[in-house]
């Protein structure tokens, strides 16, 4: 099997598979800026899912705000109950959860930094 010849960032030759006798053509690497096809797919999928989740969250919050802004007695009681629940939130347990999230985020960043430092891919 021969290695493809690279010219100007683009793969310009084909790889000959000697066992089967068929020619396998490679995609031009310059199409994705030198990135792997799976990496591009993962980036696009992650971006699309993030935008979708953000739009759904904003729409849901907008719907709840519109619903709870009503003037009738039932909606007023629900609005007051939601405010009481938010005010009674236990800040100590909430802060503990935020500290745990921060710790694990720092651990992840340390692992990623270690991979960069030692050249592991």
C-alpha cells in the first residue's frame, strides 16, 4: 500500500489496495481544514444540539412567564408559591453542588492539559 502524496494541504493521489486490486480514493483533507471527518461531524452535531436546547429552554421559560403573568387568583397563587420556593432554596446544599461541579471541571481540565503537555492524542 502506498502513502498518498500531499501537495498544498490536499491529498492528490489515490491509495492502491494491493490485496483486492481496487483503488480507494481519499477525500481531500483541505475540505475540512485538515480535520478528520468524524471531528467535523461531532462539532456540527454538538453545535446544533446546543442551539436546539437553548431555543427550547428560552421558549419554555417564555411560555411559563406568559402563563404566570395572568391576573386571575389561581395564577397569582402559583406565582407566589414559585417565589416562596425560590426564596427557601437551601443555599448551602446548592453551593456544595456547585463546588463539586467546579472540582470535576478542574479535574477534566487537568487531564486535558496533561494530554496536551505529553503529546497524547
